């Protein structure tokens, strides 16, 4: 897994702290169980979701996540996270 500097800024977690976490630890809530979400993402291969994530401070932030699933080998996810800032 790789994490870029922008995600550390969005979440206020360090690179090492993010690498030690599952994406599901950042999500505030979801209607589906983790296994159901993973199956859904894999079936669609490309999807866009709007979620609330928890920052290190406990504050919530709105994000849009774009997920691509590549089935070669053991399978890989590419997740692009964009913070949605409200003014």
C-alpha cells in the first residue's frame, strides 16, 4: 500500500499511522458490512462514493472516494480520496 502527502493532510494521520490502518477504520459509518463493500467494489471495478471519514482529532470530514479494482494477480484497489470542503 502507498499513501501520499495529501491523504496525511486530509486525515491528519502520519504516513506510518495510515499504513497501519484499514480504510474501514477511517469511515464514520456505512450501511454495508466490510465484506459486502469489498464485494461491491470488486464487482463494479470502478465506483465513486461519498463518505464521512474520521480525522485523527475525531472530527469528521466529507470525502469523495473513487475506487478502481484491478483483478490481475491477487487483485489490487486504487483509491483516490478528495476532501469536500464546505464554505
